[in-house]
């Protein structure tokens, strides 16, 4: 497998995942105060939204790379 096929497959898979899940959410803990043995943390929620247009473009570019990888001559 050459780099075009691998990149094409990855782009198609990421695009499909982006369309299905529409983004990613995760949480992290951030310390606020620590005095001796007493400490306070806060949970921070992070969101990374994937626009459907971006996911669609990833799928289209991945398919184009896959088609070009099968059409290019092999050394």
C-alpha cells in the first residue's frame, strides 16, 4: 500500500466518524486551590465540533485519493 491509499482510507474513515458523532467531548480536572492537604478541583468540559461540510470534504478527498492511487502506475 502506498501513501495515497493509506491517506485516502484514513480521510474516509475520519469523515464517516465526523458525520456520525458530529464532534468530540471530553472532560479534564483543573486544580483551583491547594492548601496543605486540602485541595479543590473543578471539572472543565471541552467540546470539539466537526462541521458536516468538513466531514463531507474529508470523505470526498479520501475517495479522490483512493481512485488516484489505483490509477497511478506502480513501479
